């Protein structure tokens, strides 16, 4: 299975410049036909071990940063992805940011400001649970949330402008040392319904359900159009999107792991090589320790 990480990642990658139609191009229930769930979970454990090793070298080398962007509709599994894929990593090198409705202070700045201020340092990984893409998703479905308001006949021009701004911002980040991995968890409407009902029927999961989630479900078609347009306009050579089939959680986690492993492996992180003088100092320190009495 370890030889197939790149295959899994490539199958999810959105070709830059392509025109995406989610229903046509990406099956949310897709999984490898010759891969059973138990084998997939074993492969996920292997992936986590490899990811941990790569992260340790990435953290030590500290010449680049990694930004992981997670976008999806409600109940697609963003929180579970963070929990199952990122567990085992050194928490000293990972930060998770969940972006909810912007505060008054955030609204007083440009829409990228609150994301810019929490970008990862070199050697660190930041995960955006929802992200700057909310500004071409939620506000597109609900343009009444735009601040300041925008006339309806100017909205299409606004979205195209924001796509250009986001692409330029991400390109700048990549050129200055931040590697960006963008993951869209693609869940079906029927599976979302099943997960909502599970949350409602299980008292221990009631806290995960919000009446607002059901209200947003009524805009399913509008969100699917907004997602497809986002993927079509912002999957770039420097920051491509990956559409992760999310109906089967275990395969969603495995595909996400494959993308992250393929990305980190391609960077070839290494532990820093000490200069001769530093090596001499270490040898002297070792000698001093061995010479200690008692």
C-alpha cells in the first residue's frame, strides 16, 4: 500500500485550468475497489507513522512552512479528519485554526487579514478548519452577509476578483516558503442526511448538531455550484485542490493522508547537517560527560 500514496493523491488532484462539475467528475462514495476497510485502516496507521517521521524532519529543517486548508459542507468530516490524520504528530509543530463568523474587529479589515495573521512559521504546520475560501462560498450563497454590501449586478465581478486575489496571495505565500495543501471533502447529500440523523438520534452526539446546519442544507445546490466554481478557478500549479471522497470516512482519512505524505515526501525534509565546528563541540561535550566522576 505504501507504493500507492502518490496514486491516491493524484486521483484526487484537480487539474489546474479544468472546469469542475462535482456530480460528473468526483464521486463522493468512491473508494479503491480492491481495498477493504480493514486493510485501509491498517494502511492509515502506516501512513500516520510515516507522516510523523516526515514531520519531525520538516520541523527540524525549518526552511518551509506547511498550510493545510480544509473546506467542506457541514458533516463532511473536517473535525474527524484533523483528529484521525493529525493524531500522533508532535503538537509543538502543529496549530489548528477554526474560522467561524468574523468578529467586528475582523470585519474592519480586508477579508484575508485574519488568515494572514496566523500563517505558520517555517518548520510548522497550520491547519485551517474552514478558511479564506468562506469568502467565495458562504458569502456567495448568502451575499447579504457581505460587508460592505455589494449590488446584485456587481456580484459576479466580485467573485472573479476574489478568485484572482486569493490566487495571487497563495502564490506569494508559496514563493516565500509556504507550501499549501488544499483539501475539499466531498460528501453526498444522502450521506450528510444520514450523519445528521445519527447526531440527532445519539444523545452523545446531539452537541454536534445545529439547527443552522439544517437551514444551510436547503441551499445544497447553491453550495455545490459555489464549490465547483471555487475548484475550477483556484486550483493552481502552485496550490492545487484535492477533492477527497468523503462518504466513507476511513477512505477519506486515507486519501487525505496520501496527499499529505506525497506533499511532504516531495519536499525531501532532512535533519540539519552540523558544521565541523559544531560537531567538534558535540564530541567534546560527549567526552566531558563520559569523564564525569560518579
